[in-house]
C-alpha cells in the first residue's frame, strides 16, 4: 500500500481544464516557467461542456491539439495533477501557498500502455457502467481510467469485510471459481457462512430501495456447493514462507478457526486445542446438521488444516502459562461460551430439565440426547429455535417455545422462527417461567405474563405479572436463555482476568493483561454470531502478528471511505423491478422427520440471475481480476491512496472558476483568469496566452534557462550490428506464436545480431530491456517495431502519449542515441483479430523490410535545444506594442520599440507618439522609422530601416509586427497546407516563420489591447526559451557544386526557409535558413539537379528502398 | 513468364491511411505492386522516379494527398511538377509516358485507391515490359 506522500512544488498554479488552460500551460512551460496544473478532471481536455462538445468543433483542430497536448503534458516543467483539487490558498513569502489533494489514481497514467487487456478480464466490462474506460475518446492517450467509488454498503456491513460486490459481479459473469476465491480470501468458511450467516450485508443492500435486497448469502452458498458438486476438495495453500513463532489457539470454533487460518497464512505455525472430540466449536456443537450438514463443516475445517494448521481435539487447556512455557510465542483464547445460563427459579434441578448448549452438544456430538413427548423450550433466540426443531426431530410430539418478547421483537431471526413454526413448533410469547413443578420428574412449567423493562443502568430486567399465571404440561424442558464463558470450569480464570458473565477481559487489540495472551470471539464479547466471531478471530490474529513482528495488521476491513472516489452512482431509472428468488426448501412435514438439510440452495441459472440484480454500487467491484492482465505492466493498484501537495505559487491562473475552493481568490493580485468560451476556441486560447504573459512577469525568477544539451554527433560509420525489438503490447498485438515467428525471421536478416520480444516499449521496464540488450550485444543500430512511428523529439498529429513516453524513456531517461534508432509502427497495421498467424507474419515482414534497409542508411541526429538571444524588436507602438514591450522588459528582455514604423519612403504622416519613458529600463524607443525589409531567421534577424533620414541596420532575435502598416512583411499564411500545420497559432500571433510574430486587426475583436500585448509577450518568451536547434539533419543540405541557382527551391518553400546567396564566383547558390525550415523536403523533390539532400532521409536511402522493392526485398534482407 | 514490376511511392499521410484501411478490411491489392512509404511526395525528386525505371520498374505510381490537404504545403505541387518533367524525359527515352501515374487521395478513399491501383496494374500489364529494360529481361515478361 502506498504511504501518503506530500509533494512540495514551486510553480505557477494553473487551475481547471480545457483548451485555454492547455494554452496557458504551453506558453509557460515552453518559456521555461514551471507549472503545476490542478484540475478535477481525469484528463485535461475533458471540458466542462462534456467530451461530446469536442465533436462540434472543427475537425482539423485535432491536427494542432494532439501534438500540443502531448508536448505540454509530457513537458519536464509541468507537474500534472489531474483528478485533484485545491483545498486552501494562503499567502507565502513569494505569492501564494496552496494546499491540495489528488485523488488516488488506480491506473498509473505513466505506466498504462492502453493495451486494454484489463477490460477483457473485468466482469463488469459489458455492463452499462464499465469501471475501466478510456475517456474522453478524443484524448491523445490510450491510458485507461478506473472508476472506483465509495466501498459498497454490503462490504462495509460485513464484519469480515467480504467483498460481496465482487463475487456477485463474477457470479453474474458465470465465473464461479473466481467468485468463490474472492469469498475465501476474506472468509475461509464460505459453505458454512453461506448457510448460517445472519447476512448483515443484505440488510444494508441498496437494491432494497427498489425492490428487495440481493440474496447475497444464497449466492455464497451456491458458490461453495457448486464447487463441492464439481468434486473439488477445497484446500488452502500452505504459506510460501514460514516465519518463526508458534501460536496456540484455544478453541476451534469460528473465531479460533479463522484466527488459526490467517495466522497460518501469514507464515506462523499454529496449533489449535479443542476440548471436544471433533473440531468446529459451536459450529458443530451448537448448530444442527439440518441447518449445516456435517459434510460442509468437515470439508471447510479440513481445508484449513491442509494448509498446515494443527488441530488437537480432545485436549482441554488448563493453563495458558503452560503453553507459553512450552514454546508458544502467543496464545489466543477463543473458547467461546459453552456454559448455559440458568433461570434460577424453583424446580430447576428436576429430572427432564436440560440446558440448551449441553443438549445440542449431546445431540450433535454424541447422539445421546432424548426429549419427552411434551417439550417446552424456554427462550426465543436462535439457539432456542435450534433446540425446538431438534426436539421435534428427536420425536417430541409437541414443542412449545416460551419467550418473553412479543412476535415483532423476537431475538431469533424471523426466518428461523418461520421455519420452526412451519415444522409445528408452538409459541407462547410475552411469558416467562416462574417455576418447574413435578413430583419425581418434571410435570409442568408454571409461567406468568412478563415483559422486558429497561433498567436505569441501561440493562433490561424482566417484569413479571404475577396476576396472570398459567402452566404448561411438560415432561421435558430445554432452557435456552443464553450462554456464558466457562473459564472457571477449566481453571483458566486463575490466569485470565474475567469480567461480567465470566468473559475474558481484553483491550481494543484483543490483548489480555497477560503478555502474549489474547482473547477473541464469544469468550471475550459474549454470545454473538458466527461472522462476528470470525471477524474478531481475524482481528485478533492481526494483533498477534503485530505483537510478534511489529508489522502493521495485514487484514483489511474497509469502511465506506477507505477507498474510492465519490459516492455511489444513482440507481438508473431504466432499472426493472424484480424480486429475489426463494431458495427451495424441503416440505416442513417431511424435513422434520430427519436431520438432513432443510434448504436446497439456488441453481446456477438462478444464482447468475440473482447476482445480476446487484447494483454494483462502487462501480469497480474490486475483484482484482484485472491485475492478472497487468501483471507485467503493473499499472493497476486498487489500493493507491490520495496524494497531498503544497504549491508555492508566485501567480495563479484560473481556467475554471468552479474548481476554486473560494471565488474570493479571483479578486486578488497575481490571480489571472482565462475567459470562458464565448465565440470560439481562439478566444479562450488568446485569453490563456494573455494570462500566461501576465503571470510570466511575476514568475520570471522561476524561469529556467534552456540549457543546450547538445550531444556529440554520432559517428555512424561503425559496423552495422542490428538489434531487433518487437513490442507485443502486453501480448495484445498478435498471437505469441506469430510474433515469435516474426522475431525469428528478423533474427536471420543480414546484420541482425539480436532479436527480441518486449512486453511493452512504452513501459520503463521495456526501455530498460532495450538498453540492456544494446549494451550486452554491442548493438549499433536498433530496429524497434512497436506503435512508435519515429524517434524524433517532437510530436505530430499521429502521436499519442505512449509513443511520446517510449521516446522519453529511451532517449531522455536512458540516453540512448536517437540517431541509431529506426522505429516502425507495426501495431496500427496489424489488427490481430482479423489476421491469421500467417497473415500477421507476412504483413510484418512486408512492413519491416524497409526498416532493415533504413537501418543501414541512418544519419546522425544532433539532439537538444538552444536558447536564443533576448533582443526583441517590436514594430508598432500603441497600447499593444507598449504592453508587450513593458511585459518583456519586466521579464528581462531588451526591447527596441519602434512606435511608428512605415513601409514606404513617403514622408511621415503620423504625429510622433508621446512616449512614457518612466517605465522600462531596457526599452529603446524609436519614434518612427521606415522599414525596408527584414532578413534572416529566428535568432538572427536583420532589419533594414531609415530613421531620421539615416539608414539603420538593427539586429534582433525576434520580431513582432504590431502596426498594421508592417503586416506585409510577414509571410502569407494562406498557402495550401499551412493551415493544417499551424492553424491555431495563425489565429493569433504566429506567422509561418518562426520567431516572427504579428498582430492582426481581427485579434483585437477578441481581446483588449493590453491583454493582446501580454499574450504577444508570452509567445515571444516562449520562442526565446525553446527554439529547436534545427540542426538535426532533417533540414536539407545544399551541394554547392551541383546547385546552379535556378531558384525553384526558393519558389516552392512556403516558409522562407531557403534563399539564394551570391557565391564567390558570382553565381547564386541556395542556402537553408534552418529555423524557418519545417523539414518537409519539398525543395529536395523540386530540385532538378539533385543538388539538395536531406541527410536523415537521404536520396541514397530512397534509392536503396526502390532497389530493394524492385528486387522483391532480396537485396538487403537475405539471410546471412 | 516474369510478372511486371510495379512500384508505388506512397505518402505517409492520407494515401497511407487509405492503404492501411484497405489492408485492415482485407481488400486485395495487385500482387505485383511494391510500395515504399515516404513522408511526403514532395520529397521525391525526378532522379528517383527515373531510377525506379532504371531498377526495372514497368510502371510507377505516386500516391499523394490532395493539393489542399498536404501536411507540409508544397508536396503535391512538387509532385505535379516532377511528373510533368519526368514524363517528357520518359518520352525522350522511349518509355511510354503512361507508365508514370500520379493519383491523389483523401484519407477515407480506400476503395477508390484500391480501384486505382488495380487499374494501374492492369494498364501496365497490358502495355507489357518497359522497353528500356535489357532485351532478355523484356522478353521474359
């Protein structure tokens, strides 16, 4: 079980989900500022409007949001806290100190591969409310979410905490053996409890609000019977490991047996001492075979014994000290209440008067008891009913029960009373015996009317109405008014302190004052029920384990709040009323003739139908069947607990005010709002950018400069030693045998030195396996067949979280060289259910062919990012320009603000702008200038201008076109294809050229100028901090020998990424501006003389692929 | 009899989606067709198309996105330009221009793609071997 952790984070706090929040997070993390993102929703894209609302938005948004989502949620500066809430926000030294809590996440988002195998094992997967789901469906992760609500009332009501919901779910799915295993885990006596338990679970069943409680006990009995009918002899497994420490248990009743079972299961050697000749305690001595057949009892006791518990029958323990001296480390007294209480009225010593427990013991163990023709049973509890019905079966002509209580208050279970009555037992209620009369033997019982009356001390006392006396003829009486412990009789009271009723005195941990001696069950609590005694036995076993080892009690009796998130779902309105079935019973006049079982139990169909009535209140029934599917992955943890966190936040950005604990927070300084959705997505995102820009000022000191992490350029001229890894996606990709064939085929490809199946490539352990094999076999090229499409360090519209994660593990965490990886997405091409093994192998071979060719033509990728300079030129004043410049200045940029830029050489028409020079010490103001042109790329722009009639050349890393007059300097974004690639960025400030921003008039219809300036500043800060070092050989290279300066490449490039520069001999040669290049290769294809090539995907490689295809895949992949 | 050599150069985006969908629904493709996948048809230069014929292709089909659909922008435009230029070169080489085909698809058009591929295969088979191949190879077809 997880311990509760408390994390401390220093970051800007972002509250709420949705696209505005996503934009905030993007701008902040990509500008180097850490963000803690707290939202109540399971995934960030789930909007308050509901997932369905996504469908109403333009489909091509997907092109932007998938990569955006992945880029942001897997960013190292983002602390993702979904399913979490803010509890309080106070003041700290640097802004706010925010406390919060994250709900337990039962499926680890960082481990789940989304294979979906768990859903196949879930018994509730086909129900109306499957517990394991992917949501929303549009989310770019395959990870699953488990819906686990508050613990079911039935389970909470059970003293043993037996998971009724789980075994009902499994029974409903026809998985009876698994269902029984769930019962047995918490209750080692399912057949017994399936018959005699007083089923408090059913009392609490929520189904009763609609019609009737589910017949939980009958289903439990069915499960045990079903196993027995199948001829299976149950047996618990002996513990895998024995521990030191022997424990003696005195008494083999429900408490003793249960304690012995659980102590044994934890590895302790247990000996149970039973004074009677057979084990079972009250289960055997007190409960008749017509309610609990001896066969069931014997089987279940034997199952416990088989696991290693020793039961010594016929042994009466008279001293616990002697046991301790004998070498037992602990003793559990679970002797029950074997002595009958006496009435204390005249004539109680007459022959013919029996005490209930000794009477039943005589019948059940020795078969020696006899009754008279007219038998009277005193008392109306469950034991009295047993005694009365036994008397009938022993041949009594009439049996009368005399009870003080009235019908509605009878202590016996109504079902017992009904069955006794059906068999012919008469009841005299509201009466109590006052004397037994007879000369040499009993002849009559004198009774008078009586009732219970509460005593001032809280107890109850009997009030007799002596006026109303009557007598019952009787030759036999069974007194069944209660039992008490008989410690005195065996001398144990000398060592163990006793209290009222002769009970052993214990503390809350079931410990007696004698060290190492514990007591549990009826001997300590007074008469109770089977399941309560069992629960006490198990709890005492837990205390003994704590006493012996110091470990925390390993047994779990959940309360409603123990696990789960949220309350039970409402009962669906579509539910149909349906009554519970009555278990079949033998006819009363037949069954009272013998001691055979009365109840017959449900059949399989009935049990399944009845189990389906369960409302599955907790949604996840916690049967834990899913864990088996996730054994290798380990993403499922039903016991994960909530996580506490503290955030020191210089600023708070609120994307969803409903997620705040206190709306008053919105009025405080450094709390910024993302506007709600008004018109379209652009509004929200623009507003998000503005909020991010404003928060950046407060959080600038948290900014972490992007440290260039350039690695050495890989030398790929070494020997080609290929390692082939095939991800089986937790054995869901295709049949094991087909994948083994693919693995073996790959092992025979020329150059392959190692070929291996992986359980998962996106799992940390899978990545570790690859790294380990690469080292062990000195692999120089890796072909990874999984769902990962490319080894590059960005996300495109096809990407998902698993693919991103795999690359993070391989290249970031383990530091494997990207350049040496060829990844191929096999998963999306193999749809295993539809393909035969042969088809899988053929298709995989076909797809892998190119990968093995490619493994020979790899080119080095240099990795890493670089921080570009902080010189910004803002062309255009006004409120936007000034707001942007001031914001950037406060963030530490140096800004040249040109208030009145013009494009033409016409005389200046505008009046010089009044400039407020008081603020901003890193702003260089230029009143007006005429801009000739802008050349270069991000990090190295040159602006040619005229100021005051003089020519100027300004250098800048980033350019902002704020004034409408200079907008034509930006590239046209309406070129085909560009919309798809960059659309959401184009909606506000981006141009197709990285590092060049512009403000369109339409932007101001959405936000006011000040906010627009802040949002623009956020974009600038982002670009400055996280410019891709685009020198990763995805950009084309020009061969100056071949280039003849025709300019076709320049014409075709929509990104201004290629320009002609004059060479030494006066000829123009193409040159690539790599920050502008998106790496599409259009110029390479357009070049008529093959002067351009892209090293990472070279002409040579393409030619090899064509040659290979034309040779039928024989050129490179022939077996060596 | 030697079967014709057909080469498909397939863009990774819409056309590959079609191809994948066709495979998943078990639609049959011409058996003589070999497909190589590239990120964008714009990446393919004239030399490569000519090389395909040099390596013995009897027909080459470029499978690309629609003009307005290209994920990068210039892909289809480059494709059109190259097809026009290479076709005129094929003419010079005595290779039928019809042996180079260019088709564009949207992501959902798997059935049309399968039809187009069969049409292409049948047409090339009817045309016989590429005359630029050495005679013995040609006669084996």
